[in-house]
């Protein structure tokens, strides 16, 4: 599993944006991306499956037996993982970790490399319990019973101040406990710290945003560079007056659109959209028109790409 990832990473460093066939090389690498069913085949082969990987019925039977033996609910759409290539739901992915009797390291490896999902979010009470159960060799039914003992926690706004609790602190605390009951009590007695999540991610996004959006930030530097390249291109011999006029209209539109350096405009700049290309987006703030059917994007990346409004909310945290 790790060899596959290392191979793709090595290919990534072998190509350069200045290469004439850069886009074609990227396309070749994206063809190497495995679907979930292909990655799952590789994974179960190292976790107890010894049958023919081309035998759908045998693979499904193996997985169903694993779920039942571990007393984990059997997914109703298990066959569709192989026939319709649907992305696996997160709760199903976590349940599969219990079904395959993975330890914490194996579960984290499965979530990241096979499901292309993040590891356990220990700011989420349910995932914290699953994290503890897998790291302390507890059964799925024990974890499910513990989750039923959690009181409902209302989400709250994330305010980056000295009172923010990072996931590492929570994990350090619960790793000292001797049972799931203590974890449940910890969650119920500290509800305030479980009303938000993604603290570290938000902090890193804010730091990156400061580098991008400042008056001398990356976006401003890129805009100046664009203007220089545009002027150099206009000075080249052979430019017709019509071509020049069209390009000047484009840059004029860009200057008007990016006069106020909003997150939306910088986001479009990062994605390489300028001038009249922006009008093709309409009013769809989900960025779907940009991402749809993009051959360089894995389907999960397209589905998980952040909304512009969502990034606005994150970057406005103070």
C-alpha cells in the first residue's frame, strides 16, 4: 500500500510545469489513481482474504462474514462498492475497520490510503470513542453502547483564542483512561470543547490566508507579475490591433473585478480564472462549474472542494 503512494509521489517530482508536455504527464499520473474498490482489493489481500480478486461473490461473502463475526452492521450496498464504484460513507469505513479487526495504526492507514479520508477527528465525540476503542482493542458493540451514552452537543462558533482546545490535548487526556465509561464522562463534563472542530486546520488556513491576501502577499505579487507578462506580450512583434484590443479588454475586466481584494477574487486567481472567464461561473458559489469533469481531479477531490462561502467564514475567524 505504501509502495503505491511512494511511486505516485516520485512521479510527481519528475515532472515540471515548464515541460512542454506537462499537462499530458499529469494526465498520465491521474490515470494511475485507484478507485476505492481497487484499493480495497489490495487491502483485504493483506488482511485475510486469500481468494481470487476477480471473484465478486467471494469478496462480498468474505466481507459480510467479517462484519457478522465482529457484530458490526453489514452495509446494505456492499456489492455496489464493486459494481457502481460509489465512495464509501465515513461511518461505514470506520465500521469496516472494526470488521477487519484493525488496530489504530491499521485503521488510520485504511482511512487515509484506501478511503482517501482524514484520520479520526477527535473533536467529534463519536469519532473520539471509535478512536479510543480501536487503540485499546475494544469491540464495535462496546463503542456503539458508549456513543449511546453521549448527550447531544450543540455546535458552537470556533473562536481562535487562548481557550481553544486542540485535538492533541484531548487525545493525551483520554489515552490515560482505563475504559470507555471514563471517555464518555470526559465528553459529557467538557461539552464546550466538543462544540467545534478542525481547530488546527482553521489555524493553518488563516496563516496561509495572511500570506496570500496581504498588501504584499502572494496574490498581489502574482497580479504584478501578470501585468508585467501582459505588457511584454503586447510588445512582441506580430500582435494585431484586434488581438491587442481583446487582451486589453480582458485585463481591464480583471482590474475592475479585483479592485477590491476579496476572497472570491483571489480564489479565482488561484484557480487561474481571469477576465471574461469569470462570467462563465454565473452565481454558483460552490465552484462546481470550475471543478466539474476536470480530468486532473479525483472524484473525491471534486466532491470535497470547499465552498467559497465556507472559506470566507474560516478566513474571517479572529
